[in-house]
């Protein structure tokens, strides 16, 4: 198999679990999230998980050179990141994930890769396979399930846009941000900032994201999954705050972080309230996918958590529910 995989072999009398990553990501988001990057490798994943940084004593010569080189901060995230991949591995399940060759390519290409992974992992379990997908990864799993492969015994999705997402339309709103933010940034950093905005616009405006629009041909052709056919579980997020950019400001003996911009907060100044998408509303979306869209059709097991699109992978409550679901499916298969 010519795919970049990470595999941990567990007990063969339990179902094996395949983890499927989302758009513009790779296997690291499941297996080694501390090293994971997003938006096609442009940014560390931790940008979406950070908290407000603490003030820094800039009287001390030890800290001053660091701040002179870094005028901005995306916050702090010091804890070690763990996902359900690690949880299930620790209790004896065979777990596998892979990096899609075209992480921003059409869903159908990723479905063919999933078929290869399934063929490869069959030897490691006598009890079938459970698919767990994050974001677009859940749609890849659903599309594969249409093939009626009986080896698939369960399906779990996290922040998957089962009813589509309006994220592909955001390019028209993000583009004006450059002119709003640029005057606030030191001239030495403006070139890097412009390059960053360009990468984000290219990613959001890509064909793969347009495939996720609610009225796309992909969703018109996607079939539903009846929970009577297969155990299924879906999760959604209701905290749309994705990241905050801070600027260090001198205050007596300290350097304190001041909010320069937050996303999607900055969009509230651009988009009229009546047109503001559910994906970006507090209590209704995770910043990329609405809680409503994250609910798998015809599946009566769904939970919403107060997390953003990335945080849903690491939330302890979500992870506990996933382990419980996998254990339930595993026990049922042994009956």
C-alpha cells in the first residue's frame, strides 16, 4: 500500500478503528497533534487552541530580546494534546490513520484511499472496522459506507458538515481584512501578513471547499445512513472562536497582550447581522461548521459541546463519549 500511515496493532478480537482527517490536514492531527499544521501546512494547529498569553516582565534582559523579534502572539497552549486515537490505543484497540495524498482534493479520491486502508487493516481484526472522521473526514466515511461493505461496523463523526457549510463563501469577506488590519501592523511584518492572507484566500476559495457548499452536486448525491443499519454517533461544536491575534504593548515594567483581532469576531464588522452565518454564531457553530449541520442525518445519537472546530478533537468529554461508543459497539459484536 503506497500510503503514509500510522498503525498501532491491538487485540484482534476487537474491531479496528480507522481515523480520517479533514480538509487541508494530515494524519498528525490524530496521531501527533503537537506537530500538526492546518490550512495546507501554513499554521500550527495550536493557533486554534490557544488562550490569552500572560504578561511578560520586560525589565529582565532575558525576555526583552524575544519580544523585540516577536511583536505578536497567537496565545499560549502548553498542555500535551491527546485525541481518541491515543485513548483507544491505550485500551487495546488497533488504530490506524493516514495522510491523504490530496488533502484538498475531491472526496472521491480520499474514498479510494480509504478503501486501500480497509483492505490493509482487515488482517488485524476479526470483528470488523469502526470509522471515525473529523470534519470532511466524516463525509469520506459516509461516502465509503454507500458501498455497503459489511466490514464497517460503526461510524462516528466530529464537526462534520453533513448538511454542508458556507465556508467557501467566506473569501469575499476575508479579502477586505487586509486593508483593515494592515495599518495596525508594523511595516516589517506587512509582507508576511499579506502572504498569509493570500494563502488563506487560496485555500478557502479552492474547489474542494466549494464541494462542501450545501447545494453542491456532492451533497445532492450523498445518501443518508439509517442508525438501524449501523451504529452511528455525531458531535458538533458551539464555540465559533477560532483564534485571536495579540499585540504586545509596554505597560510600566510589563509587556501585556492586547487583542489586535479575533476570528471570526472581526467579520462582525464586515457582514450584516442578518447575513451572519450560523457557523460563526456563538452557541450555533464551531467557526467552520454549524451545530445543526454537524448532526448526522437519520442518526439519533448526537451531542453538542462548547468547543471550536479543532478543539472538538481534544475535549475530554467528547473523547470519553467516543471510547464509550466504541466499547459498546465492540461488546455488541461479541454477542
